[in-house]
C-alpha cells in the first residue's frame, strides 16, 4: 500500500486467490466439523471473516464497494475494542465459546485457539485489528 503503484510485491490476483483458498479451506473444515457432530471454537469464525476480508482487500482496487469497505472499517474498530477490553477472553468468562450443532455443544469439549489471552496478546490483536481498519480506510480514500 505504501510502495509505488508500479511495484507490487504480491499481485492483486495472487493475493485474492491465496486468501480465497484459505477462506474456503476454513469454511470446508468448519462445515465438516459440524457435519460430524463436533463443535469448533468460535474464534474460527473470526478467522474465517478476517481471511475473507483479506481476500476483499486484494480485490478492493478493482471492484471496491464503498459500503462494504466502511462496514469492514467499523467491524475492525469494534473487534479492536473487543480485544482491548478483553471481551473475547475465554479464560475471563470461565467458559468455552463454541459453535456447532446445539445437541452436541453440551456434550463435547473443544480445544481452544486461545485458552488464555493475556494483556500482551490482547494488545497485539487489538493493534492488528486497528491496522486492518486503517488499511481499509486508506485504500478507500485512495480510490
């Protein structure tokens, strides 16, 4: 984004394909997990959404939709605030947040992506979400 327009270390098409494949892989894994009656940590949905946002970021210069870009800016600002105040901290809530078929949620355990999120981890995740919001804003303004 900060490099001259003629120099792109990762072409937009390549970036979009890579992040679309990652997004699709996560979605397939989640659907497979649920179809087998298992549960998955709710953070997998967050990861799915973040990877889809990265794919959109690579196609933003060509088909960018202002309403979607500004919605993503708002989402990442809210995500940043959530990480900063610790609302996503599973250890603090003393329960695992899981997603999947309701009938198996009470029966099965799931491994946590982040069983404890200390202040340092929350700060870095909050900063990353702020960076994403800033990049979407900068790319929208450049359009």
